[in-house]
């Protein structure tokens, strides 16, 4: 499965291990466009590799966003099953 290309409001990260870099990207997207989408478990060219995650991972992501980004963004966090893998998307 391929989600297409990154653009000014869409960012792909291969895993939640890249959360710190992703937070910088989120902040830049929000500063310029006031909204955006961040996908974890997706390679740079849009290929979905998925990631197995749990509730704690989702809480950790939202906590770090709320701690580091000001003003605090309206946030929607979703996990989607894809071929027995979970992909995280954070709509900002």
C-alpha cells in the first residue's frame, strides 16, 4: 500500500522512534498551515510498512505533543489495522 507523497501538510515517519524529529516537523507545519497530518509506519516515498503499537505508545505521543508544542494543537490520534500491523496517524 502507498499513501502517495509528502507535501507541506503531510509528513511520513517510519516509526515512532523518530518522534523527536516528527515534533519539529509538526511545529513547522502548524506554524505555516495551522493543520496537517503525520503518519508513523510510512516510508518517505509513501510505502506503508506499519508498526505494532499499544495504548501506551499512543499516550506517549500525545503527551509529548502537548508538552512541547505551543499553543497546544487540537489533536486527533488514530491507529489503523493494516494487514495485521498498526499504523499511527496523527491529524493535527
